[in-house]
C-alpha cells in the first residue's frame, strides 16, 4: 500500500503541517458548522496566499497583453509570462524553455499531441498504447484520432490490486505502435506505473512516450530528462495553481516537427492571403491571447512547492496514506481499491450497502470534502465491476486529524444506513 521511498527517490523529512496550513486561507472556512477537512485534492488543490497575491499583483499593476506592446505594462507582462515559462522548465528539468508550451491544462496538452503529432503519423493498422489506469483525458483524444485515421487503441490491463501489467505491455508495443500514453499516477486509485521501465521499453522499440503528469506534479519529483519521456503534460490547478493553465513539455526535436494545432494571433511570423509562415516553438502552439495571469500564478505555485520541498511533502503524504489506510481498512464493510505496492496519497473505497454518492453527501454534512463517482476513469471502474468509489486524496496541508474526521464520518454513514 505504500508509496515506496525507492519509488519516489526521497528521504523522510520533518514537516510542519500546521505552519503550511497557515498559507492556505480557505482552510479556515467552516462547512455546515464544522471545520473544513478538504480531501478532494486529486480533483483540484487549494491555493496558497502566495498564488492569490501573485494573481492580484499582476491584475493590479501589470495587466496587459504579451509579446505585442511597446509600452511598459506590456513589457512587464511579457517578462513575467516568459519568466513563468522558465519556472516550469526548471520545475520539470527540461533542457530548454522552448520545450514548454502553455496550455489550458492536461486535457488540452494531450489533445494538442493527439492532433498535431499523432494524427499525421497514424494510418490503418497502426496503434496507440494506453493503460487501463487512464483518465478520460488520456483516452478520448486517442480514440478520436484513431477513429479519424483507422488506427487502433490498445490497452494495458491492471491486476486486481491495480498494478500495471508490464508483461502484457511488452506484448502490446509492436512495430505498428506509434505512441505510448500513460499516467504517472492514477487519479482514481493512486497506482504508480513503472514509468522508467515503460519508457525504456518503448524507446528500445523506437516508440515515443507521453506521460500524463496531472496527479504527479504536486506529490513526486519530476525530471523529464531523467525520465526520458518525449511529452509530459500537467495542470496548474493540481499543483496549487490557478485553473485554466497548464503546460506541455515536448522534446525540442519533436516539437519542431509538429505543425500548429490552432491558428490565430501570436503564433505567426508573417501572414498573407496566399501563405502563412509560422512562429518558432513554442509560440507556434500558443495561438491567441494566453492566460497570462494563470501562467504567473502557476509559477508562484511551483515556487511555493519548491520552497516547502518535495522531499518533505512526499514524506508527510506517505504518513497520511499509511495512517488513512490503516484507519479505513479497519472499518467493517469498507473495501479499498488500489493496493499495488507503489501508490500515491489516494484512498479510493466503497462501503457495503451504500452508493459512493451517499457516502460523500453524509461526509459533506460533517465538513469533510471527498470525491464520489467514477473519477473520469470509467473503464477502470468497469474493470472492478462497480459504478464508482468514494475517494479521499491528500495534499501537503492535510492532517491526521482530518483522517480521523473522515473515518468518523464513514462510521456515521454506516450507522445511518444500518
């Protein structure tokens, strides 16, 4: 059940969670008369004051369009926007800021790769390999390009524990495989697939790899060069940043080969009615006015995570995962889904005789916020023969006391439905 230290490469580190909680204004909220226990972090994370202030500072003092104006506000906005790109590069350890494309989030990043990279390279008989762990955002874009090109989608199964079946993966990646697309952390059950092995095998067979990092960036160290992936996508709101902003990393040589996905302003060099010459990367993929404030807020969020330390965060979340697993596993009638040896701080469960939505609704009356449903991972739920689960997902600001509140709420739900 543990997120093994060897998996994440991090030592145990002291962590002052009460001090961290002071950085998040919303955690002082009360819900239905109770202190808020926010355990829905896999859906979206809360924002520290540093991010809120960065957004406010930009809109109060520097609001202007980027890359186009000669006036002071535009120049300041442009400097901050491009500095944010460099912050993302550093956070991911990409080789160059030219390899970082700002997008609305992971979903747009995957669709960009699907339409600009995969679609021109696919034909009948070709295939794309994904896993049974994937979020819909890493399934549907590939289905769309397969339907348009005659290619097929192949799926790596998981076992009962939710572990990625590497033996099956080896058999699926063949001479007609054009791309492997896999999550770094399952949003539904927390499984960590063996990414290094997945990438290495794909590259041995000359197949590029896209990694959906939406659930990883706030929990794990991410080094795209060490991982050697070809594409990496993540969303700002999963890592304490604003909604509507994210980033796509793409290996520079690959990004150079990709045509624009959308047309418009700021992604061109020259335009006539006869022909358009497109801008260099990454501007070629950022048509129109971008989410400037979002990029600035994202940079503030990444700086915040770095200031706390990803080693300290991982150690704290591991403690929460261990404690929550122990507390919940002791509750009669409760089944935890996702028990693979390596997993992130997510506990996904069902309670005998109750729909997950009922569990979530009762917990809400006690101020405990969880997610209930299929978690945009319907094929994985179908694998287990269930409509969905209740999911508690933890972040750096959660406490053992909030786990106790979760367990007490589940016991209350059992009493009400007895």
